[in-house]
């Protein structure tokens, strides 16, 4: 290799992600494949990719590097991230998914897992993989194995779809009209197969696979990217709308009025359904989901467990506690029946089943799971994150009836409201989430905290 590789900006806490070819390219992908096999000690792996223009070449190079180290590689081709997790779980193989999720077209990345969809992150192998690649870029890759592995193709889409449908009782659901916005991402590939046997009138939006994202960014967390879906739901008189992100592992829900249903409400709804199947089970929720979530879990006989934000923490807690389900404010939903991995598609099937087994509207169904008023996540650019957090902590310290904790950033709680203020790991930002029993209280707490955060 002509120059030493520096992956400091590319290897993140949970995955590989960067601009192609500026920050990484197929030669780096090949080394990553070899290093992945060495760190996981795998004799066979499974590899899939999304619809980005660079994904086929990068994934093929990774497979070549892995096979050169003696591993047999199963290529499942175009797939969603949760379809790769399915293949890893079903085949019992470590896996690599080539995607940059909702990032712009020039980006690409890899989400890696061990057999059974167990995540590979900074503390579970990713640091070693980075070190090997950087070393090999200087010294040259190790010699190929005496017996290189094979590379074969396998289609897992139908098996994935059947498995998901087997986890939810979809019998006798009433006909529903559903608008689905795939955002030109992998939902356009998976949704038709998963939903095909169901009595649904599916209205497709942006199902054409196009990694340049010509219609809107494939990130439903940004309200601007839900506008087309909301308008179409109203125009069609649909029962609901679903929006998937670029690699289709997250799903957002819109009700029949075109109003967004909060991921906390979906978490509570699915938790209640999973607890009906697994009485007394544990449900994981991150610390910025609504108060509603632990309340609903307890009301349904379950045990709520609060965690930090981030899928590695959720998956770790799922494994430690044997939890049946976990949900995040960002619309990641994790299921014990799906190898503790996240799958927005399975959450969507739960919503369709819950709606389809009764005669009311989605807005009336989810009203019981939407009990408080939230601010949503508000970002503030600051020069000194810790100084601003300290200022906020000092302002609320010692107030009667107020408690604080620092599980993830600073959480301040009273009887009528709570807020969490956490630093971004990658940008000079503080992220604020506020929830209260009513709108005026939420607005006052939000404005008070933002005044402290943004003080110059």
C-alpha cells in the first residue's frame, strides 16, 4: 500500500464510517475483511450491503480479504441491516453489513457482529481490527492462508420475511391502507416481501433503490423527511404511514391524521404486547424515552430497566438481564426473539397487528401510550461542554424535590418534569431532552435550561 492508513476518523464507537474514497476505499476494505476474520477467529462469515454506489465494490473487497485469510464467505447481496443480523443469527456466523445508514451518498461504512448478531464495537473487537489494518498498511498484509476460503451467494430475503412474520400474530387482521416511505433505501427491497401475504393496500413512496437519495435524506428522525409521508397519508385516507431509514433498521410511524407517533409510544405499545407473550419479562429503555414506557411496563407486570443511549449499551443490557424487548427514542427496537438485535420491521409488524386486530384508529390506539409532553431533542453548539453541564447542575442542585443522576450526561428529575443534557461524542454539541406533565411546564423548563446552556 502506498501510504500508511489512518482510521482514526473512520472507526467509530460502534462501526466503521467515512467518506469514500477520501477516507477509505476498497484496498482498506480488503484489509478490514482480513482483520475481521483474524479478530473473530471465524472460519466462515456472512456479508451484505445496501444500495449505495460504493457498496458492491467495498463488500466484494472485504469478502476477498476474508477469504484470503481462510474464511468461507456467504454473500447475501442487497439487504437491510436487520436482514444481515437475521443471517448472522440464523446461520450462526459473524457478519458484516456495508451501509452508512442515513448519511449522505459519499459516505459508506460497516456494521460488524459476531455469530448470533452480537455487536462488534470499540470494546469488543473494533479497536483490534483498526490496529491490525493500520499496522498491515505499513508492513504489508500477512500471507494468504494455505487454503483460501470460498465465496458463495445466498438469498435470505424470503427466510428473513418468514421469520419476522412468525414472531407476530398477524392472523385475521383487518384490511389496512398503509403508506410506506422507503426514502430510496433498503426498505424498498424488504417491505414488498415482508408485507406481501398480509391484507394490506401498500402505497409505496420512493421504493427505487438509489444511494444518492434524490427525494430526501433517508433519516426519519428529522421531521423534514416525514413531510411527504404525512401528506400522502392524508391524501390517501390511509390508516397509517411507515418511514424507514437508509438501511431500514429504524422505523417511524405516522397515524391516520398524518401526525407522527413518538418512538416512546411505539416502545410502550410493543412492550405491552411482548409482555402479554412473556409475562413478568424485563424491558430495556434508554434514559430519554418517555416516563410512559416504564409506567406501561409496570402496569403490564414487567420490569423496566433504564440504560444509557446507544445500541451497544442496550444490547449489552438485553444480554445481561435476559430482557424480552428494548426501545430507544431514536426508533431502534430490540427483540430477544431476534437475537437481541434491532429491527424496525418487526416493530412495524407489531403496530400493524395491534391496529388490525381492533376497529379503532391508530391515534386512538396510541393515545394511552402518549401521556406527557416532550420537547424532542434540541442541540446547542457550545465551546465547553463540561462547563455548561456544570452550570446547569449548579443551578438545580439542592432544589426541593429535585434529584439528579449522571448515568448518561446529566438527568434532573422532579415530580412534574425531567430533563437530560448530554454531550455529543463527535461534535461540540449538548443535546437536551425535556418532558413534563403539561405543555407550559415543559416549555418553561426547556427555556430555563437552554438559557443556561447558551449563556455566553
